[in-house]
């Protein structure tokens, strides 16, 4: 069992400063401690709770300066606690910076004392925590509090604390950004930040997802309670190599573990064996799936063999020492660069794709018919009249459509027909763009789809206009390289972003911005508007009239798509895990629209920003753009290294716009 410890301090009562009294700091400390003991694997006797309320005055845990210094110097010593695995230190109350040093104010602090002899220096807190050399340490400060009718202390903690924490390898979570205040809400009986933190930790343990949730939720709670203010929580990860590690492995969700699996496989492909091994250990610690744990153990054995062959030595410790960058990773670069080193992100945003930039060259096209919304409809479509779009240069093509039952057995095989347009890029390189008729469909997964994620609901009706979409994902050998050699529009493109593969393999290792630049160059050259699909367009195109989890039917097999066949979705037999991309069209089966490889092989970028659900989503097929969250974009379809659950028609995922991975590619749309 893990040796986890926590300290939770909440101070309402400031003896010498009645004007600085708080209402709910003690409640915050109690609420977080309850969460850690009930949900996160912290034993009750490993949690030190110090409540600064008048009714606790006189107790040994009352947070005056003397008691807290004893706590740091005696009670938290490694000789008493042993080899600690995880240590959380939480403080709710007032903080101040004086003479270049940050302090947490204790219940008996005297602000008039120039040297602040009665206060808790944050660097001493960090030094006491860092005595536990192998522990994962998280420092949470809910300070800079505002009281009714009075501003908070004019000079607050944060910058110096971040610098010291960075040097000591400690992850820090702040309730607000520089120059902001942290608020209490009577209706909640808590500070806004801690209330949202306890909520968020029950949903997200990966730092970047937790921070995004906190920033949205804290603002929402403040506004709901008539506080029209800015309060932006910030998380800073130490060391930077742990940016994707769960803060609390006991609370890791299935989605968190999917991220870890992807990152571990990616690190191994990059031959970053130390990081890969660490990530696989994280999977073992966080997952309850026997298959995932077995996969992780095999991967660690494989890595050790590879590292031996490459003369890379590993210690016996479960976690390798991975060199980290000179600066830590701050997830939201909201402060000026001269104040604090932060990760550089592109600020480039995209307007909602509505009217084409080349509208004068468009054809006026009618919306033909809505595709059938049932599996049975697919059987009947072979006898219906073929939809012929009024686009010059289109031609018909035939393809095979297959349906399977829940056991993965083929129940129908038929010939389908659709129309496509060939776009000549140059030098004999072409793109086959398939016509998709407009229509209405149910987006998201229904309640009856037992294996699904909460972000796929509520299911809702969406109307989509006609468009052209590439028959396959963009391939590296010809299409990518030809377009990447065209004149630059906004940024440079790497002519060879992917590792060597077959000439017909999809391009990977391309960021969202890379994919957008590809579309911009193609648009500039051809005079037609090319772009990434919206999320609604992508799902509509994938389903092709079906309402089942996959366009193949109730399940999927590795004879039909490239995914991790060691995992099951329905009652199908186990398949194979190919461990890499396939050539496009390998399986020679399409959906009813004539599109190939919509399930698995590579994730495909979409235009939209990521949202945690479909609440308030558009119903007309346009991209859902929210400028408050322009760093994270949608991906669809699953990939070669995902379990089938991730490859369903309704499955959604997301990544940072700068992310480049061996399992992320894209296909494109031509607007009509």
C-alpha cells in the first residue's frame, strides 16, 4: 500500500487582525482532507488537519506559528513518516510577500512586524516537504483571499514560491493568477477554488485537464454568485517530464489511462526509453484493467531488452530519472514572459468556417436526400437511385460495404456506389474527394450504447450541408510532400514529418496547425476552399446513415480496421495488434458513403475546440469555436494503438494544437 501523507491547513481566525477574518478557509481544509481519505488512498491517520477557527484554539493542531513550525520540523520528518510516496500540502488563508520572501500567515501573525517573525516562510515549507526525496509532492495554495468590504493583502505569494518550488521539483497549484484575488461564496460554504478543486479531482487527475476544468468552473461559480471578477487557477508541473502523470493515480479515469497508454507507446517509438518506462509504470499504478496491466508489464520487459541492446542502463526503481528541461511546465501561460518562464503556444485562432473565400467560384448545389438512419436502410440502399451531384468533373465509383453482428460475424456484404471528384495537386499527384449529401442525423451516443464516454452526450439532432471529403486520410509519400512544397501561407511545413513507412501510409506527426496550413496551401493553389472537417461533419460522414457504435455494425474486428485488437468491444474474438499504421484502404471495405479507414489507423484532426459535453452545441454542423479555449482541438476516429471503444463513430478525443504524434493524422473537406 502506498505511503501517502497530507497536511491541510485552513485559517479563518487571525487573532491580531479582526479585519482579515475569513469564513470558510477551515471548511476548505476539511473538505479536501475528506476527499483525500475517502477517494484518493490517504489513510486517515496520515492526514494532519490544522483548523484555524476560534473553537480549536488551544489544541496542538491549532495553526499558530509555533505549532506549524513543530509540524514542519518534527512531525513531517522522514524518520517519523518513512519512505513517502505522495505528499500533498494544502493551505487556505492569507499569504504575503515581504523582503523578497513569501510567507503564509499563521493565526497569530502580526503584519506590523517588519521582519514577520510570526509567520510561515513558504521556502521552509518546501524544504520540509522535499526531505522526502522520492515523494511526488503537490503544494496547493488557496490564498490571496478577499473579505467582505476589504481588499486582500497588497503583496501576495506566488512568484517567489514558484521559483523555489521549481528548484525543488514540486508541483504547485494556485487558486488565482498574479494580481487576482481568491473568493469565498456564502452559498457554497467554501472558497470558490477549493470547492471546484474537490469537484474537479473526482473527474480529472491529469494536470492539463484539471486546470482547464478549474479555470472554467471557478469563473462559472463566481459569476453565478454575482462576483463579476477574474479568478484564474494555475497549475505548474515539476519536473516537466511529469506533465501527463496523474496527480492522484487512485482517482485516474479511463480517459486518463488512455492518455497514458498513448504517451507510453509514443515515447517508446521515439526511443525515449526512460520516459516510456515511467509512463508504463503509471499505467500499472493507475489501471484496474488486467489487460492494460499485463500490456504494461510486457512493455517494460520489452523496453529493458531494447535498452540493454542500446547500452542504456536502468535502475531497479519503478520510476526512472528522466532529464527535465531547465524550466518547468506551466499549463496556462497567462502571465507576461518577463515575470515567469512559460511554455510558448501559438495564439493563432480560426474563424468559424462559413462562406468560402472563393464563393464566386462555387456551384449552387441542392441538398439531395438524407441518408438512411438504420442498419436495415443500408441493405435497401443498393436498390435506390444513386445521388448524382451537380459538380463538374465528378465520376462514380464502387466499393464494398460490410456489416457484422455483436460477435463480429459478417451478416451482409454488398456493393455500394458514390461519386468523387479528383483534385489535381500537380506533378501527377491527386486527391480523391468523395461527395457527401447533406442531411440530418443524431450526433453522439445513445443511452443504449452501453460502452461509451460521458462526453458523448447529450445525443442531439444536427443538420449538415453537402460537402466533399477525402476518401482516405492524407498520405505522406505524395500528397503531403507535394502540398508541403507549395508556397508558405502562415507557417513552414516539414516535408517528411512521419517516420519511414509505406508510401501509402497516412501522414502522422503533424500538429493541428500543420494540418490547417496544408489546407490553406491547397486552397491557395487550387482556388477551392479546403479545410479540416467540423466534428459534426466528421461524425456524419463516418456514420453514413448508421446508428450503431461502428459503421460496420454492433462491433468491429481487426479484419476490418487497424486498432489494438487485443481489446474487445462486443463478443467478437480477440484480434491482432499491428503496432503501426497501415497503408490506406488496406481492408478494402468502406462505409455507405464510400469512405475508408474511418475507424482506427490514425486519429483525425477536426476544426472544433474541445468541450466536455454537447451541452449548447451547434445544431447546424458548423465548428464549435470558443475563443476562451483555443489551445485544444478535437480528434476523431481512434488509431492503431487504441482499444475499439476509442474507435467508435461517437468517440471523441482532443489534444493540444501543437501536439505531434505517431497516431495523429487528418483528412480534409472541400466546401461547396
